[in-house]
C-alpha cells in the first residue's frame, strides 16, 4: 500500500465553528411509463469544483455529461461579500471542513421525473434545484444557519431532508418546489440522514464538533451533543433519541467516539451498521434490543499516523454501503487509503483495494458493485461485491464526495454552457 501524504486541517479562530460533510440512499427508481423515457445514472458531486459528473450506473461507469451546480455563483458571492457575518462563515468553511477549498456541492438527488437535480451547497448555505436541460436554477432554499450538509430523499422521491449543520436543524422540502414541509431539531451538527424504507421515519446522526484539535479521548466531552434523532416523517416530531455513548460504554469501549458518521440499515431494518469518528472499522447495532452487538476493526495502513489531529474532519473511515441482498458491506477506509468488501455474516474483510482518500461508498444500479469516490485522485472506483476486487476507475472532477443514483431523460446531454 502506498505511503499517505500528510494531511492537515486548517483551523481558524472565528465567531462560528462549522462541521463536515458524508450512507448512500438510492434515488427512487422510475416505474411505469416513466421507465421508458428515463435513464438510470449516477451523480458524482465534485465538492471543490462546483460540478456534478453524470456517469453510467453500471458496466464501465463511463461519463455521460456534467452539470454546473453553481450557475448563480456571482450572485451568491456578491451577497456574501456584502455581509460580514456571512463572509466569516464562508471563510470558516473554506479554512476548516473545506481544507482550504470552498464546498460547492455536498449532496444531490434527481427528481422522480428526471428533469432536475437538487443539490445542497455548504459554502452557500442553501439547497437548489438545477434544471437538467438548461442548467438554470429552478428554486433555491436558504437553510437556517450558515452551512448545508448531507441530504436524504424519501422512498417515493417527493421529499428531501437536508441538514443545516450550524443551526442543529433538519429541513424537509418538497423536491419539486423547494417549499418547506417541516423541520426538526437535532443534536450538535446534524450530518447523515436516512429515511426508513416505508418512508415513516427519518434517522439523523449528529456528529458534533469535528474541526477542533481537542481529539484526545479524555477531551471527547468537548465535541458536543452527539446523538441519533429519530423523527416521525409526517409530523416531524421526535420518536426516540439514541446516544451511542452509553451503548459503547456498556461493552467497555469508553475511549471510542460516539459521533455516528455514515450508516446503513440491513435490508429488514433490524440492524444498523455505522462508523464513528477516529475509528478504523464499524459497529453493528441491534435496534430491537438497543445494543451494539458486534465490533469490526479493520486493518490500519502502516503509513497512516495514529495522531487523531491529522484525520480529515475527525473521520478515519468515512463511507459505508451494503449489497442489496444484505450479505456484504463495503467500507471506505478514508485515511487508510483503501476500500474493502466485508462479509456481513463473518465480518471478514476481502482484499484491501488501494484508493486515495475514499470519501463515500454507494451501490451500483445493478447491485453488483460498490462504488467509492476517491477524493485524493479525482476518480470513482467500482469494486465487485462478489470478488472484492476492483472493476474499473473513471476520472471525475475536483474532490468527488457524495455519489448518488438518479435518473435523467433517456436522451439527456449536458446543458449548454
């Protein structure tokens, strides 16, 4: 395995402390008459570039086209430069979670009819809908606070939930109009959101402060209120709150972070698999018994420092997906520069597939491959779930992060300009 380049987070004393971006939820599949007029694709968000590449969802994953997701950049920047508080927020994002870069696209989902893509833009603290034919903005929703983050789409594709990380809020929007349908409060710095497959609940993971250097286990209390907030997806009222601190302590893991990062349900939703800050591995949580039932520690790259302050946004491993039959997990070993497929029954990992700062893991359209974004080399790589071996890598834009399944018109091409 190749040596890893030293990576350091820039920090900045400012009036605001912001958070990071990172399981993938496939966009709702087209059905009926729509299926004949739509094409399934993958959207790859190039966070530092402000574009989204559109690639095939199976096979050779070849590039189909590209979308500019910041067509209104000049207008947004004029607003930011005219407001000292917003300028401080913008610069804090650049110099903390952005690692010296602006964060122009975190997450994205296409609308059910394949005419638009909805994008969260952290540096602009908003969500926008981009017309896939013209490249123009259909609607814009400014989130509360100063940064937007991960999203989730409902199983019917009609609602999108977005984390407003600095206001500890999740907004739920109508995906066609951008109208807010509801919102709810979370722990500190909401991050990942997951709709249950029946669409009745939303699970939101709050990761707390990830941009401070107070990373030693005995300073874990400084990271804030980290918990899973489960809400009713109709009323947006809390159903339950899960704090993994108590569950980790119960199995003797008192020095482990309780900041839940990417997570994925088993197909029957009886178990939740999740990563936490600083840990090279993942946990299995049994929902009925409310207990962590298994811990999987994955190999360390000997070239990776154990100095927690060198981990990008506190995440040693960041990216988790599951094969459709539930037999395999795919893990992005971000700081250890590899991805691997893990047998869910035995928890035995397969080959360690070299990957440069893999930041996300999702599932191909046919369910045969895990697809990881390699933010260090600006490419996405497909890994076969059966063999655990690399299938293909395809180049994309600057610093790819989230990768989501979606749809475009069958004859779609990139918007002009």
